[in-house]
C-alpha cells in the first residue's frame, strides 16, 4: 500500500532497540515481550509487524473502532471491538494496521520458540496454531484480569520486582496457549515423573559432573519428597538417580579420554569421581574395560 507523507509509521517487534519491549520474560530458549500500544489518534498511524515466527496476543484496554488491517498483503477490515476483547495474530506473514483513532491495547509477543518451551515445561505437544473461535473474543475473564495487572507497570517496570513480572507474563502466555492453542499435558503413568520433572531432574543432575547435587535439591525442584522422587525416577528411566548420574560422569570422562595428554587422575577429578580407583571401577562396570584400555583402543583405531 502507498503511505501518505503525513502519515506516521510505526514498526513493531522487529528486534531493533526502538521496538524492544519494556517487559521481557525469559523462557528456556527465548523471551516473551509485553508492550502497551498507545496512540492519541491525532495522526494516522501505519503500524507494521514484519514477518516472523511468532504470534501476537492483543487485548484491548479500551473500546477500539473499526480499522483497516493487511495480513500478508491481503486486506482484512477489522471490526469495532469493546474493552477486554482479544485476538491472536499469526505474525508469520507481515501484518499492517492503519489506525486513525485513539488506541490503548496490551500486546504480548509470543515467539514460536517460547511457545515450544512452555509446551515442553508442561509436558505437552508443541502448540501449532491458535483458534479463538472468532476473529475477536471478549469472554476471557482471566486474560482481562492479567492484562489489568500488566498494563500499569509496562511503562515503568521498575516499580515491581522482576519475579512478579515473570510470574504474571508466564501465567498469561500459558493461559493463552492452553485455552486457544490446546496445550494439554500428556498423561503420565501413575508413580512416574511428568516430562517436565524428568527434564528438570536430568538437567540438575548432569549440569556439572563435579557438582555433587543432593537428591533433596532435585526432588524439591520437582515438588516431590526424596523417597517418592527416587521411586518415580526409576519407574520412568529404569535406573536410579545415582546410577543415571554415574552414567553421565562416564560419558563425560569418555570425551576427556580422547585427549591423550590428560592423566587419568585428572580425568577422574574433572568427571566427578572420588578418585582414580573409583573412576576405574565405575568405568569398567559401564564400558567393560578400564579407562586406560579404552583409551588405548581408541588411539589404535
């Protein structure tokens, strides 16, 4: 479309410093951004979001009049909607909105990777699409309440703790993914760990071979008692947490053994074993040969 010279242009969510969201909450591999979109209506504004692998949640904080919308170049006139109405835009195609009236809305930027992180944390399949049942929906009381909590602090995030912002943003994103993206946890066998619990436990156990993390810490991170966690871990993986950790240490040691210059005693220490004899005993049980013999075999190949 041709843009008149007197029209104000606004680029949203393009990754630049001027488009950076004032509130940003991290998932495992991405960040969810929150932005309060406000215009006084004194000038026409063309707001553009370039094509990207993300979705955009919009919650209207006040009534919004009809306006012109283009998605992937296709003109899709947007209707008048009331306060609290929400829509979820697929940003994989460039999206443009021509705004001529006062605007006050909350935007939550949901990258695909962040949605994948939320699904993995919930032990659910990835969210592939969203459906609100209609272009705009206005009956979501939870989204409206969470928007009310976020809207006042977007312009001054320093007035509240980051932990509070993270909690509310993740609650909003998870609610949207579950309600409109059908994010449902997979069923787990009775007495086994949920996928997110297993992932968290394995991450903690394997994060540093030399760090002797306690079972109490791991069980507490999974919201379980030590005894229940130990039984559930074995039911899920077929082995105890200690045996699983020893396997991780052996795998780490195998990588170090490829460096012929490293002494076995140093490899034992760097892999989290008590001493070289302990390293040799565990390695032989796992691999069927001593570390020295395994190293010589690798060198001869």
